[in-house]
C-alpha cells in the first residue's frame, strides 16, 4: 500500500507515489486544459476485487475467455489516469497532461467531450458496496496534489461520472460518500496542503 504520511507529489505529470503502468489509450489534449476531476468506479468481473483484469482492460490485453462478461468489453479502448485499489495503492496509466479515454460521451456545464479537459480517477469498487478507508485517504491526498499542480481544478469542479453522463453511467455510485470526501478535502486544504 502507498504510504501517505507526506503530501503526494507530481513530477512531469506523473504522481511519484503511484506505480506506473504503460498504456496506449490516450492522446493529446487539443486545448491543453486541465480543469475537471471525474471520479469513477470499476471492478472486473463486476463486484470482484484484486485481480489483474482492470489493468488488462486499460492495457488492451483483456482475455475475453477469462469471464463471460469480458466478451462485451475486451475490444474496448479505454483508460483512466489513475486507479485507486481497495488497499489505497495507486496505479497511473496516463500522464495527467495527456487525454485519457475515461468519460466517453459526456457533458459538463454545457461543454461536451469532458475527456478533453478532465482527469479521470477510477476507484476499484462497484455501485453496491462501500469503498474502503484507504481509498478515501488516497483519493483525498491525490486530489490535494492535483489541485496544487493544476490550479483550474477546484473543489467545485469535482464530479462523478454519473454527473457528466447521467443517461449512461451511475458511478461512483450511491455508496460513494461525497460528504466524507469533501469534508476530508476541505480539512486537508485548510491544513495547508493546498491553497485555494
């Protein structure tokens, strides 16, 4: 598990405390803007945690024969910037200045194509189970680092996938505790780890 006793740091658009995994599913941001944070959940197979399949999906090596549900998604070309595992460990697939393919058809404040200007974080989880304490700790620390490094991301510009694609998506789901997350974020910011 990642140690979070000190503030997380970003160098060359990579989170130093994250394990880096090569992924081809990204491209250039047309405007270079980074001003939105999108929180997702993912588990493969659905409701099962700890296996290699999320990384396999993002790295285009998911074997459709490994589970019946994989047949429909094995050919997808998707990614996220970060994955936060159940133990709080961090895995980075895409440098933050690159456009990860996480939001799909999406709309935020009248603006389409949220991938163009957002960072996507996947929490290993699902819509019908609580997330772990370690995940909230890692997510909060990561968010503080992102806001410090990319000042256009503010607490008001943090959304769930369900907020930008409500007809298609429900994640991070009803078990994601927004109040807990926002309170922890406020405490961290006011504690001097970020300025706003």
